[in-house]
C-alpha cells in the first residue's frame, strides 16, 4: 500500500467531524474528495480549499479512494454499510467511520466484502458547535481516538487506521466495540438524557411559573447545554446503544435514590459525605484528565 | 432614615458574594465594615480597600451599622438570626441576607425584635469560583435579585432593600419565600443533585474500567461541573429546601422514565419528539433569557 501522502482520501459527510478531518489531513494526503448531499456544503468546502473535489454521488466519490472516512450520523453509516458501499470500494481500501456508537457499526462492517479493510472509529471531541463552518484542523489534536476492530479486522487495517489517527495528531485507544459503547453510555449518553429530562422537568414547572427561566443562571446553563444537541444525531446514538444506556440509567437511579434517602432523612452527615465523594472525583478529573 | 451614601454598612461574610457586594457598594455608602472569622480574609479585604474596617467580632461589627448584609452559608445565617444578631442591632437597621434558600431564613427573620427592618434576599449569579479573591464589583449587574419579605416586613424595609439592590445594579424580583425555594429547587438544586449522582455513577463504572475518565469530554465536563460546588454550602441549601427538592426529584423521575420507556421500546419517533421539545426549550432559553 502506498503511503498516506500518496492516497486519495474520500470523506463522506462534511459536517464538523468530516470537515475537521479534511482540514487536519490537508497536505498530508494525495487528494481529498468530499461527499455530501448538500450542494451548499460542497461549494463552501471547495471554495475554502477544505477538499480538492466534491460530489453528492457516493459511488463516484469513493470508487477511486484508497481510504474512505464515513463521518455521518450513526444510522446513515449503518445504511451505507448495509446497502451499497462495500460494492463501490476497491479491494484493499481502508474504510474508517467516525460514528458515536460502535457495536452495530462494527457488526455491519463484519459483513463487508473480503478485501475491504474496515475499522470502527470514534474521536472523542467536545462538539458545542456543528457544521462545516465550524471545522477546525486542530479538533482532534491530543484527543482520544477510539479504534474498534470489526470481525475479521486485519493487521493491515489496524496499521493504516493508526497512521490516519496519527496524521490528525489524535491519541489512538484500541478497544472492542461493546466496551466502547458501555463507556460512552456513561460519559456521554447518560449526561445527555439527564440534561433532557431536567429541561423537561423545569419546562413543566414553567407552565405554572415562567419566572423560573429568568432566575436560571450558570448551574442551569451548564447542566442543560447538552439538551441543545442535534436531536437526529442523538436519536441515532441512543437507539443504537439502548442496552448500555438502560444499564447506566439503572445505576444512576440507585445513586440518585441514595442521595434522596439521606436528604429526606435529614442525615446531613451522610449527605455531605456523598456530596464530598462526588466533589473530589470531579476535582480529580479536572486536574488530571480534562483536556 | 439617612440615604445609603451616608450609612455605615456591615457585610457579614467576606466570600465571593459578600466581597462583591462590598466592591459594588464602594463609594456609594458612607462606610463599609467587613465581618469575617478568617483574619487572612480581613487583612486582604482591608489591604485591597474592599472594606474600610474589618473585625471578627459580629457584635462589634454590626452594632453601629444602619444596614447589615448577611453573606454566609444558610445554616450560619440561621444561627446568627436565632442566637444573637437581633439584640446587637440598632432599631431601624435594614437586615438583608444573601442566603440561597429563603423559607427558613424568612421564618427566623419573623422572630427578630420589632424595629429591625428584615428582608430575605438572593442574588442569582453564576458562581464557578469562590472566595474574596474572586470578588467582582459587577457580579450583580443586570442579574435577578430576589427579595422575599418575612412576616411583618414593613414598607420601609422593602424600599431600603430595593435601594440597595439598585445600588449594586441588580434587577429586583419580589416574591414570597416558598415560591423562591420552589423555583430554585428546579433551576439550581435539582441540577446539582443530578450532577452529583451522575459523577457517582461514572465513578462506579471507573472502578472496573478507569479508561472512562480519559474518554470523558465536553458533555461530561459541563454536566459534572456543579458536582465540584462547595459541599458545605450545598448541604446547607439542600437541607433547608428538602420538600421542594424532593418534589422536583419526583417530577424528574417521571421525565426520565418516560424517555427511557421510549428508548427501550425503540420508539424512535416518540423519543425524537421528546428530545426535540427539550432542544427547543433550551435554545429558546439561550436566546431569550441567558445573561
């Protein structure tokens, strides 16, 4: 296989993730093809030099690529894997996706034709903004980039995926798809659902007293921010990680009930001890892990 | 009563709130006395010109003041109200507190000697930092400042409290204490408990797979931030607002269970509709209310 800098790389989906991938790979690959159904996005990406050429035709966009990156919502990636894309690709093509859940995608990748070098991927980046106009060449720098091998993953697929992760200056972390999905259920999907349920709870209160919105300050702002995430993307994520999310919700309910028990019993010593544990854990994360 | 600019104002508790109150009142009152048990804080406040004089003696600090502001954790305010402070104050002194819950404080204020002009207060400010070194003269500018009249509150107490709120350029919002406590249970105490329970849930996961901390990104950062709040302050707040918080937790559980039901039933249409409601509510808040 020729080195990355001689390859044609096709990026399918030019949102924040795909656009940033294109910018991060610019000058490090032979040729960048962007595939997106939205003509405005394609025009913008070409005018800004984010991609070399663009097309809305998936088959045309990927058929000559040596590396194909799927940067779309999870259900779209699943549809591409199940319907058409395997037959469009040349043998020995690296197919990497950036979907937010990995088990269903890696399972679908396991059914691709022999010769396609498939690898599941998930770069862990904060995404308070979206769309190609927010694309950032440094989005992946220093960030964990999870790689999940599908059934029949080859050493070549692994090495080429690692080279790609290195090219965008992310930190590769290899793990199986079910472990990935369990971990992100905790740090990403649970926080999102809590944020949504909290906003819906306060919206119910606001029906009888709308002053609640005027009083809301920094605490509400931070905990409700995730509720403003893209709902199509989040529906895809939750519906492809139901078991892990339901498990985390069960564990969360126990924690919340334990706090409530101390609260309603007015056992302030026990309550403060539990609040203190969480305080220390969060401070420790902030000091040792926050990027 | 002489105007604010001729008064001696005593601020009891020189943390972020009390220190910012001092800075905001500087030049607008006759004399600023700071009361704090911590000699380092008193020295700093005097050296920086945040107060005119400082003392760790509550009685000495408040006895000659025409306005006294209690800027301490809720339980400390309650202890001051129940034990001593009423007998230290001159008749016709305005006594305003800045405690985060109001029902218990306003009840205790109702038992002060006749002649003390008491008013419950709660400025709604974001507080990601704490301590006098974070004090900011503009902390209250444009922010809602809730005023809750205790039993026997007089028109004079109300007018003088309004003048003080105006002096720090906040927006006064008058309401009874129980309504205040119900509203902040939703926008402040519920988010905090969710943040704590979430961090404790993920800490449980980390016991078997500590990689979870490395993968945690922006979503976790925002929703867990409140868990790092001061636990003494939060224990005071929760333990003086138990009924309202327990009510909000019950409403929250219903919302979370409804989301989970749609999720486990794989009813993506219903799920997306519920996520969409929360999305729109949060976006609307951001555009119309966020300060």
